[in-house]
C-alpha cells in the first residue's frame, strides 16, 4: 500500500511515462521509500486497473508511442484519504537490534566491525539526505521543480517545507543510530576486554 502512495505522490507532480515515474522516483521519494523497478512497473499496471491512474498513448519519436500516466480523480481521492487517516504502525522487525541482542555469540572483532559499518552506512545516508535538502531548498530537484512550476511563491515554500522536514526526520534518526553504534563500540570494548576464550569449545559458548 505504501508503494502505491509513493507512486501516486510522483504523479501528483505531473503526468509521466512509466520510465519517467521510475526515474523521478529514484531521485525523490525513493530516498524515503526504496523500491526497485521490478516493483514499480507492475504496481503502476495494477493502479491503472484500479482506476487510480490513467494511461494514454502519446507520440514517441517518429513512429513509436508510449504510455503516459496521469493521476485520476479517484487517485487523488485515494491519496488524500491515506494522508487524512490516522497513521498505521507495524510492529518492529529490526535486524540490527536483533543482532545486537546476541553479540555475546559473536567474535569481538566482528561486533566492532558491525558497529563501525553501522556508523559508516548512516553517515553516508545523512550526506545524501543533506544533498537532497539543498536540492529542495534551491528547487533544483527536477520532481519538485515540476511540482511547483507556476505556483505562487508561498505555495512553493509550503510544498518544499514539508519535503525538507521529512529529510530532517531521516537525518535525526540516522544521527541517533550513529550515537547508538558509537556506544556499542565502547560497550564491546568494555565487555570483551577481559574475556579470554578457548579457540573452539564445540559451538556451545558462551
Ligand atoms: C519530491 C521531490 C519528493 C524530491 C521528495 O522526497 C524529494 C516531490 C519525498 O516533489 O515529490 O526528495
């Protein structure tokens, strides 16, 4: 359901071919909702069947045609129904915390690497999101540029502010992940320093 809403979001900016939806997705909403092309194209077809978007043939090159999708009234309504509904939560399935909870079974070196990788991953995501915030603020992101084309400045500012705010949320969460992983590094050092283990105990330690 969320992919569907992310795709509807794309098509609220302008009508697009399937390929353009895919391209715009990867450089905008895909930063907060990752989806591969193998999910995007079939979902667009289902959305068309469900009447949320309409595909029409448009001229492509000299001879060819392409399908261009636009959001329908039913699509806009479905998008707004979702936005006006209370949020839905899914109980956690957190591979990182699952693993952290059992590090007494890991090699200390592997645990250290695990936390270092966590810091590196989230640091690199923060850089991407900071770049995106800049591209939103200066309106150089193509999806946003289309979305605000012809709109008065205060409306463009409002549209942009919510998108920037979403990335600020992503960054705040990544910073918390980094702080947590850094405490993890200290914890491993503190807990594993004094422990000497036999090289192999038949797989039953600790
Ligand atoms: C849009 C543009 C959305 C850039 C984005 O992320 C983004 C948009 C939510 O105009 O829909 O990074």
